[in-house]
C-alpha cells in the first residue's frame, strides 16, 4: 500500500514537472520526454488489467505535444515552410493520410484508430517539433544525449540483473530489460541506434572534457549492454549499417555509389534462392558463445525463433493477397493472422490468441495492415530519409557536421535493416529515435542549403 502511494506521488510529481516545462520551455519538455522514453513503463505493468494501455510518463506528454504542434501549425504558424514542404515531410503526411484511410476501412476500427492516434503524436513530437528545434545549433547533440542518459539507466539495470544470474545466461538476458523494454530485441535495437552518434560525439574536439568523458562512459555501457543482450537482429543490423557507412566514408563519386547500390540489390535479389538454401542447411543453434549465436541468425531449419518469424512473414503475405489495396487495418495483424497459419509452418511458440506480437517486419506488417500503398509509402519514406542523409554527408565533406550526419545516418540504417526482422515503431522507445533521426537529417539538409545559398550570395 505504501509502495503504491509512493508510485502515485512520483507520477504526480513528474506530471507537474512536465506541465510546468510545457509552459516555460518546449525544448526542455522534449528533452525530458526523451530521457524518460527508455524508462517508460506500460499502464498494464503498473495497474494490472486496464481498459487502455499507455507508456508512462511519455505518451500523455506526447498528447500534450500534439496540441502544441497543432497550435503552432494553425495559430502561430511557427514551423518553417522549408520543413513543411520538404519531400520527407510530404511523404510523412501522405503516409499518415493513408493510415487514416485504412483505419476507416479497417477490420477492427477501434484498434486501428488507436494506432492512428499514437502515430500522429509520435510524428508531432519527435518529427515536427524536433525538426523545428534542430534548426538551432547544438540541439541535435542534446537530443541524442537526453535519450542516451535514460537508456544508460536501463543498461545498468539490465547488467545488474544479468550479472546476478550470470552474463552468459542467454535465456535470462532475453527478458532482463523488462519492464522498460518488452524484450532484448527492442533493447538491442535502441542501443544500435545510438552507438554510432555517441562514438562521433565522444571524439568531438570542441566538446568539453567532462562531456567527452561522460560520452565515453555511455559508449562503454552501451557496448556491454549490446553484447550481453544477445539480440542477433541488432548485431546484424549494426554490422551491416557500419559496413554501409564505411562505403559512404570512402566518398566515391555519387553516381558510382548509386550504381553500386543498385548492382548490389540486383545481385542480392538474383542470389536469393542460393542464400535461402544455404540458410536452410545451417544448424547452428543460439548459444552463449557469441560467434555461434551470431551464426545461428541464419538457421531456418531448427531455430524456433527464426522459424516462427518466417511463419509470421508468410501469414502477412497471405493476408496481403486477400486484401492487397486497403489491408486489414493498422495494428490488426496480431489479431487477424492466426487463421492464415499453416499446420506444417507452425512452431512450438506459435499462438492463435493475438498475444505474441506482430508480423516481425515493419515492411510486411505495413503490407498486410495498410496494403500495397501503405507499404510503398513507408519504403519511400525510408529511402528518402537515407537519400537526404547521403546528400548532406557529401555536401558537408569531412567536417564535424559531415561526420555527425554520417553517424545519424548509420543509426537510422540500423533500424532500416532491423525493420526487416522486427517491428517496434509502435513503441515510444524506438519511435523517438526513428522519427527524431529523420528530423535531424531534414534539418541538417535545410541548414546546409541555407548556408550554401548565403555563401554564394556573398
């Protein structure tokens, strides 16, 4: 009873703080929200069965940020026209509009409109307001640091728990980040996102010694948490993103870069059958041995986690085949996919009760829930954001802004790759990074163009 009273008091205190900051400083309000994003917990965890589920304390604050965004858009018109007319913003607007349309035609309207609401407030807070603030010098670094400090608390909590059970206890590590993260995969995805920019900021010459020391400590914490999370998807996504960043670092001519990327995708597509056969013959199981655990990510013959993921993907494709244009409605996959499972593809962890997650793919999830137009809009948004980052990197050369852009782009690419295997954009913990990093690239692009125009004018 006393513990419950203390929890209520803590949340009231946090709520009052957020309201005061909303009045005094939108910048500090967003930074505090970012700090609490990795630390947020679900209402269902705090109160057991609840008629609704929210992440506290972040999602009520995001609702407040949504009203602030609407006020700034309609009444004060404070948002830069350059942000609103940017191709990325236009695609985001179309993506939201199509989400609304498919919610209207959804097979489960209540579920879908909830998805519309949280996507709108994620984009309002972490994209529109953030992009507006990123136009100020230094706010991008504050954004990354604010989230990283909150994430560091979770990493310490995770390492203490796993240390007690044994750092090589892989099964225990899968849930040791709960209740802050659902499981180790989203936890690993968050660390993969922030490791590249933290590395670059830690070695920024202009930064004060205290700040650099703090960033190095954060980096070491994240590397430890990343390794012992045993999240194969996160490991693969960071390795591939770092490889792509290394190619960008070489700064080959842009035309050659795009031709090489297109050639790589064509070869990958043509080799798909051979790669699948190789994966089907892999029998490495997940293990505390890090090298074997990484190799097990390609095991689709005996690894139950991988087999269940493939089961979900096939269900998503069958759902898409039945409703190819409008889809089944945003957020409905987990409630509708069970009848699309085939007996021979089911695993020991399969379920019919909509209680074990989504399509395990941002792209196939969008395809099954919002049809082909929704999936194409999400893919277009992803590639436009990446293309924006590449353009800024080439324009900024090897300056601090250039390396920071490359780091943000690398972090974004980790989730572009991770999104092939998992789907976490319905969580404030990943949405804050995804939309925030896209907003950073847009702001860097606009500021760079303005500086070039000013310099050429002189």
